[in-house]
C-alpha cells in the first residue's frame, strides 16, 4: 500500500547492486513508479527514488539507490553503501557471468556497509526464462551458502517486483524494531532524509 511520500515512521536506505545490464534501474522504476523502459540506458553515476509503504501498521519510506555496475564508477563505492540497511543483489537469469560476479559484489557490500545489512539475491529477467542459463536451484544454493533471501523477478512484466522490495523492507523493519536502534543520517550523497513527522523519527542503523 503506497501512501504520501513525506509521511513516515522509518526511513530505510536500500541499494541495488550487480553487474551493468541486469535490470537494476528497471526494478527501481517498476517498484517506485510502476514503469518500465525497454530502451533503458546504462546508469551513469548514482540515481535514487523513494516510495513509502505500510508494514505492520508503520509507514516505511524506502530510499532505493541504483548505481552503475561498471568498474569506472567504483570510486563512489563507499558513499553509495554508507547508511544502507538493505541490498538487492541482482543478476540476469540468462547470463551466467552475472551470477558469477555476485561473489565480488557481496564482498564489496560487506566491506563498505553495516555488518547487519539485509541482503536478497534477485534473479531478474524471468520473462527470458526460455533463455535461462542459471537454474533456480543453482542460484538458491548460492543464496543459502551466503545466508541471503532469494527471489526471481521480471521488471518487464512486474513479476515478484513488489514482493522482493516488500520482503526486504519487512526483514529490515523487524530487525530494526527488535533492536530499538537510534541512528544518524550520515549517508553519503545528500538527500532530504530528515523531514520530521509531528513526533520523533525512528530510522535505520548506519555506521
């Protein structure tokens, strides 16, 4: 359930990581705006969008960050990950090398982010199932080995996109709520993260 974007109880920063071309930008636009661009071009630098959803009666504002998967943009890595409490690690089910790269992306995430970050492995482009190069069982085994949640999606036809984001946000919310964490907003590239409600604001744990 979407609600007004400026009214929320918690703010969670979630990053999209994975190789260039796996569909991160379209996952973001499908979730945030319910749109898909067949001619989507490679992200240059960093983009983000927000969407507020309701979980267990609380309003959760998700700030979803998307970055270029190319090596030349690695200089922005630490700022990109700073403050993230969740990550969708995305690969393309039709390209084996994109799953192979997930080991490196996961190492980088864990190096630069909070150790308690929630991570979901996302096999995108399920609409290309007839060209599948990565069996679901193989990806699931990788996810289990690395203690990740797992789902397959299609940004093109919306399959499981809302479910993926809702599941990761729910996991973050339950984790944060159980710890009653107080946080600050040092989250790298600046955005308006501090707009208060009438009462106090709770948010995600950051470094």
